[in-house]
C-alpha cells in the first residue's frame, strides 16, 4: 500500500472507528489516504462497513473514535451542509416536488448565488449529462437512467471538490449500468473531482476505479488498483470476492524461496505455489488460481508449468467463452475458462485430461 | 400487421367487434364485483341514504297547511296579503269547516305548531279555537232541532242524504281526509249520497260526508243511527241562506222533504251569524292580518321558508327580508362553526405535526409506544374524554388549581376555560388530534430520510432542508388530516354541548335542538342541508386550490 503524506492526501481517515450500539464495532480501525483527483471505490459485501464510512465522510454519521480530515482539516465537528461534499444517493433522492432545473438550482440557491449565475450553472450541468432538454420535467417523469444523470448533475452543479456516490447504479438495468459507469468515470476524470464510490458490484469497482478498497468485517482487506487487486489478492477473502477463483486447500510442506513454496494438497497431490501470506512450513493454506490462467491443452503449457489430472464434470457454452467445471484434486467446483477459439475443443463430461498452470499464477493464501 | 379492418371497427377472431367481445369478457368480473359490494350498498341505501334524503326533503316540504286547511287556503288565494284588513266571510266560513274537521282529528294543533315557527302565538290560537269550535255549530243546531225535531235523530239525516249518484262528493271528501291525517281512510263508509239532495244542499252534503267518513272509518261507528256533528247543522243553516236552495227544497219530494220544508218555512228563526264574528269571539287574533298573511305565505306545498329561517331571514309581505337584529342567530352560528373548526384544524396541525414527525423518524419500538399513546384516546369513550375535560377545565378544576398553586393566576381571577369557545377548542383539538396525526404519519413514513440528507449534502441548513424539501412533501398529509379534522369538527355535537356553554356551541347543537326539543324538523333539515352544502363547497374549493390528488391517507 502506497502511503501518502498528510500534505498530499485530500481525504484522510485516521484510525477511525464506529459503533452504533456500544457493543459492536461496525468500522474497526480504518486508515485511508486519498490524493486529490482520485476515483476510489469502496467495495464489499453488505454490512461490511463501507456505507458507514461514506456516511461518516458526508457527515451524517459521527465517528466514534479517530479523525477524518478533508484537505488537511479535521471535519468531525463540521455539519454536513458546511462540508461542501457532493453526494449521489442510492435512490437518487431527487426532490419530487421540484422540477429537474429546480433540483439543480437548489444547492446554488442555498449558497445565495444570483439568479443569472444559477441559471447558467444549471444549464451547463444539465448539458454536461446530456439532459439539457429536461429542465422543466419532474423527476417522476424521467426514466431511471435520466434520473441518475440528474442526480449526478445535481451533485456536481455546485462544483464540489469531493463527490460521494452510494451505489448510484444499483437500480439500473445491466446495459444502462455499463453505460453510466463509463459516463461517471469520464466526468470524474474530465472535471478532476475526487470521488468516493461505494458499491457491492465488483465489475463496477474494477472498471471504474483508480483504486479499490475491499471492505470486510469493518476493515479494509486490500487497497489497490484494480489489476493488482485481481491478479495479486492479498488474502483469500479478496481472492474470492474479486472475480472468479479456484481454491485448493492444503498444507505448506517446504519453503523453496521468497517466491516459491511447496504445498501438499488435501487430495495428496503436491504443487508449487507463490507464498503470499504463509511463511512457515506446516501452515494450512488455500491455493488460489484464476480460471483463465489454467491451461487444458497440454501442448500449450508453458515452461515450468506443472500438471494435475482432472475430469470434466460440466461444459457450459457462454458465447464468447467456454466454462468447464472439473474435478481437480477432490475439488468439484474447479472452473476453467477458455476463449471460444476455432481450435478449442468442446469437452464432454467424463473426459479425463491433464491441466496445468504456472506456479507464479498460483497464490498460496491464508486458510 | 394491423388489427383494423379497412372498413369498420376492430374485430375479434370470431368476427364480433372487439369492443363487444371485450365487454362480454369483462361482464362476469363486473357482476361479481357488484355482488360483492351489493350487501353494503343495500345497507347504506336503506339505512342511510333514503332516510337522509327524506330528512333533507323536509326542509322544503310544507304540505301541512294546504292539507289541513284545503278550502280556507283556496279561498285565501283571492285575498291580498298586503291588505290591512283580514279576509272576508267566505274565508272564515271555509276556515270553520276545515278547522272543525282538523279539530275532530286533532290535527289542528300540529298546524298551529307549524305556523307558530313563523308567527308566535299561532299555536295557542289554533288550540283554543279548535277547542271551542263546537259552540259555533250549536248556534244552528239548537234552532234547527227546535223547528224540526226530526233532525235530533241521526236516522233522519241518514235517510235524508242517502240516495244515489252522489258518491263523487264522498270520494272527494275521503281524499281530503287522507291528505290531512296521512291515513288511507279506505273501506266502506256505508253511505250512498243522494246527488239530488247534494245538489241543493252542497255544504250539508260535504259536511255530512266528512262526518260519515270519520265516524265510520276512524271511530268505527254505525253512521245510520248516530247524530252528525255540529258542522253539519252549520252547513244546513248556511245552505238555507241561499234562495235557490229554499226554492229547491220547497219543490223537493224525497225523504224528509217535509222536515226541510218546516225549516224553509221558519227561516227567520235561524241565526244570521257571521263566521268572521264567531272567530273574532273565539280569539281576537283571527282579525289580525298578520296571522292571515302568515297562513297565505305558507299555504303552497313547498316553501323556502325554512331555508330563509336558517339564514336569519323571513318571508314578508313583499318577499324575503332579514329578520330583526335581535332574532338573528343562525348566521352567527354558521360563522362561528366555520371559524372555530378552522381554528381547531390549525391547532391540530401545529400540535400534530411534530408528533407525526417523531413517530415517523423514531426507531420502530419507540414509535410503537408513542403510537399507542396517540391512539389511546380512540379507545376511550368520547363522552368520557369530554367529561374529563370538564373536570380539568372548570374554574375549580385541575388546571386552574395548578395555575393558582404555582402562582401564575390569582385565586380571585381564575381562568374561565369552560362553557365558552375556549373550552370547545381545547377539548375538540384533543379529541380530533389523532385524525391529524395518523394521515400525517402515514405520509411522512413514505418520505425517505435520504431527501433530508440530500438537501443537507447540497448545502442546506437543517431548517432549509426541512422547509424546502421535507415540508412540501408532507403537505398531502396535512391536506388529508385537515379535511378529516375540519369536516369532523364542523359537524361536531357532543363536545360543544358539554363544554361549550352558550359561546361555544356549534350549528349542530342547534340542529339537535330543533330535532329533539322544538321539533321543528323542517328548520333542522334546512340547517343540515346548508351545512352539507357548505362542506361540499369547501371541499370543491379545496380541490380547486390544493387539488384532491394531493391528499394522501397513506402509501
């Protein structure tokens, strides 16, 4: 994890804890530094504390312990309306009794801007999200995607330096969601705003963010750019949570070096793996291999790969890829993804074959 | 592919027009829906709509005058109601026969009561006159029986008037009876009038028919042997004043012609009594044009009199006019009812809004406890609650005692919180508060807290966020609560009755008074109709201004 000095970080959580009932901590010892202009996603299952963090940053919840700093200043005691943070809510929270233009003018009105300035800014913000023609409509007359754009424009219209988004795309259908993901990132980068984005959708997190903080059990399990997160998960939770993942359980039998160890799987097979958070011989471990890093065609196996016997249990045709479920070392949920290429065989259930992967793609994580 | 045929409407697969096909398909559903609501609909129509409509109908109904005094009101038509003189003899004569019948059937007091609403004193006028009306007839009965003793005998009368062909008169009299007493008077009277006799003794025949019908059908007696009542003698006496009648009698050959001819031979012994004088003797008020003016004004079958009365007006000689200042009461009461209902509604909003807000925003468990407290008044009898307010509000009551004890109020100047408008407002606000809180709560429950958060995140202070974002969304709840409370308040009766004194009573108390004490149902119905109209008018206004779509009772 990159550590930024306080002078560089725009948003900083410093040992923040939060409890609602005085018995359980919802957020346990949260430390986070965000540079200006970063798009950071808080990803995690529901109840992992990510929304609580966002609410603390917005000012709707107070931290039980620790400090939150915005641009170097502690904001724990600043009420939400003075923080100047734009926010997009899960259900947009567009005021139903106001038109779209009135909704957008609201933050400018409470800042006592002149009418002409207001109109100019509202127009610019609506144009920015391609909603210029809808200023006179009520939110109820808009589709979900249009409401989403308006909500975005409203959070940006008063030009905040920090924008928070709380699962803003949750209510949209898949196609629209993908389109809006692109829109939001484009806007955030072109305007240079710092964004904290909360979601439980890992695809969203991977495609949009500069960095992703994976939350679980009130802690950040890993804070890293999407590619690192996917390819080099720090622990088995992250490996499981991000993308599809095959795990094989076993015991570390030998440390062959800083980047190599030997694992004896529970089925008796011995494989090499890259130790991530195992350090001692005898540690139980979960070995993690991404489905697309497994090769089923023995002719294409690279140098240094090692092989295991497998049996095809199921073959699923998914269009662009094939998804083959195998029994490997006693694990019946072992999945291999292959590209739909002309030379890729469509395997029948019951087929016995050899599969293989590089030890460097195979990470020995905590059990 | 288009579903329309080039010419004509859209057709279903079997060639019937689609509309018919659709309505046929939906018919079963409609019938089932109707069957489900039918029991309630019938119940409401029979026990609620019909009685209320008939009750409201009383506000214009006025048939009692023309039904009780059919001939007098007809004769009165010729009289100029602006005159300073009472009407002429023919009216008094008709009045005699009408009133005689009415007195026998004891209907004259009802008419007196009805006219007393318009002109005080009429009730006793009719009562005393009806009691002493027999004396007038005896003025004729005695000399007739002296001249021709056969008329002492009921059989003489029966034989004299019996004959054939005269039953048209009998049926006509029967109809008058049934209109006056509101009974069918069906059945055989046992009399066939002689058309020959009826032709030259019209008044006698009419009076005898009246008697015969009443005696036979109401009293169940044998008319052939009984003496008729005094009005028949008066009728005969009046008939004999007619020279043509005298001539006809002298030429007459039928039964008891000799007895009638005895009378014509001794006409000088019959009284030359005028009914006008006779009534003047009974009660001087009969000579007052005011009494006759009232009767004439209220002689049509339908009247706007009750409605005029209900807005402090009266019918004068030249149309409607305001009542004298000291008799005006209903306009004040209507205005007070409206004003106090508005006041109660606004205090319910002021007191209920924060409670509803708390209810909608507290954690469920706490909100439930609070909700029980709000609903608690619903589980107590209205009478008990109002009586409790009586205990609290009186001058020696709990509130005054505490204020005196705390030193806020001097013992000598205890607050008068009851038997005035203050008492009504306090007690009714408390009683109607749940009707404000519940709709408010159910509307507020649907406003997600994220709106307030959004407003604050956009830079609004707590107050701005509330006023600009939360409050406008809770307005439908205020609207629903206000309509409920206002409409309930405007018709409230028990609470103003108990704690209202004289300054704090509503129009409904006056309606109740007229229904149960003064028995002026027509006026009560008129007041009720006006109240209903005012409520509907306000509802319409509300719809125009706020829009009834903006009223939400929940969800």
